[in-house]
C-alpha cells in the first residue's frame, strides 16, 4: 500500500484526509455513507478502516452512523519490516514516522486546529443568532402585553395593577431562565475557545496511543512503541508529553498490512450515541440494518423482538416520517426501551407493545418492513419456535415488496433456508424481497 503523499495539502479546496474505524463487515456501509453524506472522494478501505477525503466540517462529520471512531490522517504507509532485523533498526524505522516527513505532521496539526476554530466560530454565531432571536421575541412579547394592558384598562380599570404585576413577574422569570441558559452556552463557548487557544501555544502537550498486531506485536508491546514515538515527537517538535490531560492525542496502528498514524477528531467515539441511554445491539450494526431496509416515508416498520429498541432508535433518527412499532415480552427490556425513547425524544415516533412475537396483535399484511435481531444462541434457545416466529412475521407483513432485515446465524440454528455468513452481515428470509439478499450475494460471489 502506497504512503499518502507528504506534500502540502491545498487546504479546504482539496479537502482533508480522514479515516474511520469500523466493525468487521461494516466497511462497505461506511464507504457508501461517506460518499453520500460527506461527498467524500478517494474512498478506500482495509480491514477495519475506511480512508477518505472530504471538505466537510465537524458538524457533518459527527453525523456518520456506521463508523466507530474518526481520525484525521497523518500518514499511511507500508508495514515495518520486523523479520531478521534488529530491534535497534526497527526503532529507527519507527522514529522515521515522525522524522522523515515533519511537514505532513505540521499540516495535519494545522487542519485539526482549523477544524476546531471553524466549529468554535459556528457555535459563537449560533449563540449570537439565538440571543438576537430571544431579544426580538422578548420585545414582541412586551409590546403585545402593553397593548393588551391598554385594552384591558379601557374595560376593567380595576385590574390594571394586577396585570402589571403579572407582567413583571413573567419578565423576571424569563430573565432568570435566559441568564441561566446564556451562562451554559457561554461555558460551552469558553471550553471550545480555550481548546483552540491552547492549540496555538508552542508548548503543545500530547500522548501516544498505540495498537500493534501481527508480527510486530510479537516483538514489541504497545507501550514500547508509544515510548519510541513519543520521544521522537518531543525531539522533533518540542512538544511536551502529558499522559493524563493532553491537548493532542496521536493514534498509531502498526500491523502486517500497514502503518497508520492519525489524530482522533472527537474524544467520544461516534458509535457512542448521546441519544441512547442504555445500549443494546451495537448502534453501528443497528443503523446498517435499517439502512438496508429501504425505508420510505409513511411506511410501517416493526421490530417484533425489539429489546432495548436500538434498531428502532437508529431508524427513527435517520428516517423520521415513518410509523415504528416495537414488541417484546420482557418487562425489563421494554422499560429500558422506554427510557431510551425518552432520552432520544422519540416517544411520539415509536410505539412499544408487550406481546409475544408469535402472537402479534397486528392485522395481516399491515407491516411494510420488519427489522430484528432475533436472539439465537446459548442464552436464548428458541428451538422449533423459529418456524412460528417466521410464520407470524410473514403473516403480518406485505408479501411484496415486503422487507425483512436480520442478523445471520449458522444454518444449524436457522435451518437450511438460511445463508451461513458472519453475524455482522445481514440476510434475506424465505420468499421476501430484500436488498439485504443482494448485499450478501454480491459479497459471496465477488
């Protein structure tokens, strides 16, 4: 694999180089997503990572749903040769990651700083517009109240004092609320501004996070690699190491296939959804399942074994103009799902039912799409119930073009009608039209 060119990037016009980590089997989903959502170019992938170039800002980058973590790419090059080479020579090769092309590091730091500064400006502008709108609304409210008071004075002069007192109390209460909200927004703005100002300082603090796999993991520990890279960075750029609270984190992955160096763009992984209070199925997998279901506005979508409702949450966030139904027999699961709906603000979008999957209280052919992670395995022994489950789902769904999306399991569990593929891939079921089927067939035959 060729290294990323070390020449100066031409700024926002050419875009910045990024890469995302992805769960096994989700790389094709992430490639499609960065192309459609970010208008990304130079999209390519290796196992567990997708590389791309985009001009998108942080607000758009945060919207990626099939990615685990997002990094600003510094270097991507061929793997280090560890066979029949002394440790000293390998250490020298590691140090070359920083010493051979310092310009690529400085360019990446500059882009990283610009992303933060642009995000800070947008936050400030948004806050200014919000404050202006609040002032305008407040002025209109005062004018309306004055007019109302004058009219009431003509009719009921004896209520004038009472109305003025009420207006004063409402204005005072609104002022207190506005002050508290302004303080909260000001604190957020100060945090972003402080981060940007810190990046402008010469004494940048950093730490190195390493991951080693393959042959190099048998020769060096991640701590040894981190120490070598850390010392090289201090010598090359004069940065200061800070393992607890650094301004900057450097991520390095050394394997038998590639050597990758990058900067985490966000401290919290993209896969950790702020709107999910209690996690169930991995959010990236849930989104990928929903993305294959070809959900259209006005459709009826059912998860007959919804658990904590992760699939429906991901679908409702992406495709809101749909009627969603979740069913489960477990009280604890439904309580967790209800908490998730409240946290995500989706109680009016998703209906929860306590029913068995083999006794769905739905009319025949009333559901357009069924998406579910049927809980097979040692913990859940469905046995012969799988036939009744499939029959009930077929009964409640449109025969064509109904869709079913589910996670695949070995034929020994599902029967001979299923496809034997990895758990993180998706499968079609008996007789139903499914884009999922095309996805698997393309992969298995390609």
